């Protein structure tokens, strides 16, 4: 972070120290040999349920209005920290003609409300207050997403940044700290001595400088343009703002496993705007799994960017990926159901940030949601016992590994409930139906298998 040094040296030094705790190099947060089983967010807490879940591609472009019905702009993009599973900011664009001369404003996600009926977002801010908010320079993305800039945007809307210590941890406001807060500050945070008390100017500047040098400082901008300084003991816990990237740019990013094999690329992201969270990263894994048009849901905190930030890395194998939640692109599951989304997290040994009664997720709870009539078993009827889940996984793996299996064969529905297996869906031939049935008989015993597979004359599916 760079500040222009145009004022007294002591004042400028105090300003630089004010942001030093916030402007850590994101590379410092990287660790080698990451244990993904500890992927939970340190300050997460648990919410009771998922609220405003939506595809990131649907949120981008949404109209934003205030409570008076005045249009403030539209969502230009989302600033995301994938590795921490966070929506850092919502970037709102205003004005412009054919994409030119737009004005951008960064708003913390918690300040926005989803108006599902109107398919828009609401922000509790007058048009005048919104227009006076700090502007976001989209052309200088790296600079605009630094900690101090993000803190300023949060403070303007009276929101607590998730990556700093809780404000309740602030130290007592003793005489010196009170005096330091009363000193006027320039827009860049440096102390403005011209407005300080004339008889104490030098003494006051030294006090403020000493305080800022020995404490973490969170500066928030008030609506009238003044600044409030919150001082935290130097040993208080601060989280780190990680690598922040546009949602639109993350979509399309390559995803590899740790062996360098390409699993697919990011198709979309599921976000929970009111919680400021990324619920899941959706990766197109069909080519890797040999299952056409297949998408896999994965917890964001299971990923790490490579050093160049052009590839996401995931510690998984083909077998594990096949057992984890996946679905066809035209049949998205309901991610607002905490049981389903919880299964996505547990499949990768990651603790959900929300409450979930799911203890594990069988691979075909992944949402091949067909046959909705009440008399038909679906993947959602899958038993949750470890034995049922293991049986389903073993059958699925054996089918995928079988020679000559068609795409239809690899995608059949496997439902195990209390040890009894039901096979459903289309296959390409009687031989394939028999082959899949034999696999299930071998694993679950023939008396426990109900083979309801249907032979189709569809010739569009090709053999692998």
C-alpha cells in the first residue's frame, strides 16, 4: 500500500502504520501441503440455514434499488476470495453508455438484501448517500481490492469486515486514545495537524503516532466524510484478506488435481449473498469422468490457487470425484437445502459454515432429479447409513471402471436403502443391463438387487 507523502513526516508515518496490519502480502497466507480437512473458516460460526442461494451468473446483471424504489445501478461483478469461501464485495455499476464511462461502487454483501419477488437486490441507502460512497476503480483491480480499500467500503455502510478482529476486542478508550481519535485526518488517513489544537499540536501528533505504531488500526469513513479510528491491541487476532478475483473471471478457470491432471474448469459458483459466502464451486467434470454434460459441486475452501493464479487446484482422485456430488447441467439440485449442500462439504472432509444434518454425501445425491412422482425412488431416497453409502459408491466405481460401458450406463441411478439396491435409468443394450446387474449382484448380493434398468434404442450415446 502506498500513500503520497505530502504532509509532515510523523503524520505520514502514522498513516502508513494505520494500514500496515491490513496490507499483508497474500502470499504470506499460503502454506505448503495444505490439509483440506481443516478447510473451515476460523471466524465462521454457523448459520441455521442457507438463505439467498443463487448462481453467480444470475446475480451478475441484477438491478439494485434502494428502499424508496430508486435504481442505484446493477451488479457488474462479484469480488470473491475463493480460498476462504467469501464474497468480499459486490461491484455495482452506474451510468455509462455501451459499457463506457461507467462508475463503479463496491458494497459489502451483507448490506444488500435479495428481493426474490422482484428478482433484484435492495440497498438501504438514499440515492445521495450511494452516490457519495467511495468509488471503485475497476481498472486497478489489485489496488482496489487491497485491505484498506475494502475496509473503507465496509465502514461506509456500517458493516464489520470479516477479515479483521471483532470490534468488541478494541481496547479501552483511555485519555491518549480519545485524544488521538479527535485529531482530524486527511482522506488518506494521515493526521492533519492544521486543524489540531494549536497549543498541543506537536504533543498530540506524537501521541497519535505512538498509539498507531503499537496497535492495529481499523479506520472507517463516516457519512459526513470524517473518519473514525478503532484501535486494537497489537496481539489481537486478525485474519488475512486472501487473493480476490472477479467471479466472471473465475468462471472458466482450469481446475487440476495435485498430480497436474485437468479435472475440468469452473462452470459457475453458487453464492449465499446475505451470508457473504460462496456455497459451492461448480466444475464441469464430464470429460474427466467420462460422463457427458456432468457438473460436480465442490466446497470453495477445498481449493488453492497455483502461484500464477490461473489454475485452481483440488486434492482429489478420480474415484473420490465419482463418489462426490455431481449432476447434469440441465438438472441443478437445490443448494438452499442444507442437507444437500452439507453433503457437498462432507464429501471433501470440509466443515460447512452452515448447520447441516448431513454426515456424508453419496455420489448420486448429486441431483439427477427425474421421475418426481411419489411412487418412484430417486437418488434423494438414498439411505444415509455408512453401509448404504458404501454400497452405492462401490457399485458406481465398478460401473465406471467397466470396459465398454456407455455414457448412459455410467449415469444410471443407484439407490441403496437398508441394504437393498435399486437400479434405474436407460441403458444402451440388454447386455449392458445384464452387466450392470451382475456388478450390483456381486457387491450387494442378488437377493438385494432390483434391476429396473430400461433398454433404449437411443443411438446418440457413444461407447468409451
